[in-house]
C-alpha cells in the first residue's frame, strides 16, 4: 500500500473490533479523512495518548481501499490535558471539533484554512489566556466565513445598504436574522428578526475580526446576546444543530 505523511488534528474516535479504533482526522493537506489505528486500545500501545481528540499529530499513513491505516504517529501538540481538565474549555473545544468535521463535508477535500484556524483555536483554548466562550465564538464565526458563510454585521445582508445616520455618521442596523445572513435595514427586515443592542453588533464584528481588546471589554449582557446570535447563525447555516453546543454554559 502506498505511504504518505500529513499533519492532522484528531477530531473523533470510535472503537473497531477488540483493539483498534477508527480515527476521524482533519489534515493539513488531505482535508478530512478516516483512518484505522491498529492495536491502539491495547495497554501496550505506544499510540494511545497520541491519537486522542484535541491532539495535533504528524502521521504516516498507508492508503487503503475504504480506510487508510496509521503506521506512525508523532505528537506535535498535546492539547487534550489542558482542555479536557476544565469543563468550560472542554465543552467549547468539543463544539469546535464537531464544527470542523461538519464544515469539511467531503473526505480528502483539501481544507488548509480550516485546519490552520482550528489549530490556532485549540492552541488559544489550551493556553487559557482568553475566556473559552470568546475563543469559541470567534472560531465559529471565522470557520463559517472560511466555508463561505460569512455573516455581515455592518451593511444590510439583503440590499447592502450601509447604516448611515442622519448626521452622516456610520451607525448600526437594528435587526439581525440568521436566515438572511446578518443585519437588516428597516426596509429589508422580516418578521422574527432579533433586535440586538448596537454594542452587541460591535462585539460580533470584533469576534469575527479577532479584535481581542474590544472583545474583552464587552459587557457580560452583550457577550451573552452575541453568543446566542452566533449559535442561531451557526445552526441555521449547518441546517441541523450541533449536538455538543447544548453543553456549553453561556
């Protein structure tokens, strides 16, 4: 069987037979793939901790007919312990892994930007320098943007009209609708649209842009409102809910 090497982030694992596991991976060069890790569940296995979710690994794989086979694994970044021992980090990190798997739909479809984005988010989550909710919300918005579902928080998502005030200054549109792709002007608003605070829309833009000083200055009520809008937007774009999102405390 032909061999190849690639970097990967372990997204998910499940048992296969008595001693093996099927590992779902997001790789740098080959997108999302599934591969068999033989004997990994034995106590004598050298690979056990290297092939757990949240781990960044360098792999050698052998191509198979339906599933590839992992023949070598070297840890590049072990984030499972730092993330797994903290409930808020763990639940937020699990949402990120599920989101990455859902957004990279086709197996073996290169997704370098999604790989780099997820790796950076896992590093930030493990470092613990930012609030888990902030890292998660920023990741979700950026991952959707990379996948082609970028929301708009300034100009109207339907007609593109900027929110210009009577004074000529730039303001904010009052309505937000996940199905329409972001904020709406008074002409394009539809029933059921949310009416977030202007500060919340500013915070959403900061999360998308990675403006951390502005994000960290946000008031808790605006952070909660922004998180709710992000969750609604993500679940609308993915067409069905993220199972892990219900465990995230907001």
